[in-house]
C-alpha cells in the first residue's frame, strides 16, 4: 500500500498539536493512532520537517523509551529546554518518570 507522504505528515502534525503541555508521546504511538502500526520511523521523518511549522510542538514527541532521540533537529539543548519549560524533567537526554508524562493518542483521543 502506498502512503501519500504529504497527507501522512499533515495527519502526524494534527495529532502532535493535540499533545497537552507537560505531556509527551512517542513516534510509534502517533503511527498506531493513525492506523499504520510500525510507522514510527515515518513519524520521525515528519517530525524532522516539523520545524517548518512553528505551531507543531515536535519537542513533545520522543522515542518509546522517553529518550530525546530527535534533539539534534532542535539544535543544542533546545528540545530539553522546551520540555523543561513545560515541567518535564530530563536527565541524560531521557525523560524522568516517562510513564507519568506519557500521552497515548489512542487512549486520550478514544480510538
């Protein structure tokens, strides 16, 4: 099945905009919500382009273990700073108490 990259990226951004301040989700959780299980890498590609859309809080999307795997796209420690400004503690590029900060779109948006 071919996936329209433009439409998929737009859908990823719309879900990302719904992540509340002080919460994070994973690339895979967004892909699962969009009905494309195993698409974490594709969600990551969308997040790489999210800098073109200032209203997309891409800093709230991390890997499945709570690691700031996309931090190099923010430059320096900007991703960590943005998360810490929202009350999320980060140590060694990993979210502290990740489970309590985790927002699952499938649960929260009722899929």
